[in-house]
């Protein structure tokens, strides 16, 4: 979606499963989820940002794979999910 800064993501239902039952597609983008659009936060003692919530594995189409890396296309575009937009 060219020139669109924010687009609503459909609701994602998460169902925890044991690792041996994980069906994450091999070609996926580990999309970061942030609390707010400023991709910064205070680093905790564990070294994680207070703004980063988690990563969500989003499937990647073949036409978006650059040089064998399914994430590169989306990383170059700075794609991330936000729990809320700034006012």
C-alpha cells in the first residue's frame, strides 16, 4: 500500500502451543509489536526496551523475498505493529 503510513491490522488470536506443535511458516517476518509509535524506550535490566511488546510471525509471500531473506523486504520498509496510534 504505497504512501499509506498506518493501516489497520485484523485482530490476531493467539493460541499458545508446545514447541513441537508450532506451525509457524518457514518464510515469515518476525514483526515487532510496540506500545507506541516512538520505537524507543527505557532499557530494562534484561536489555529489552520498555516499548517493545513482542514479535509476531507474519507469513511472507514469495515475491517479497529479497536475496533469500524473507524479512529483508519488510525491514527495509520499517514495518511494525502498534498497539495504539499517537494522538
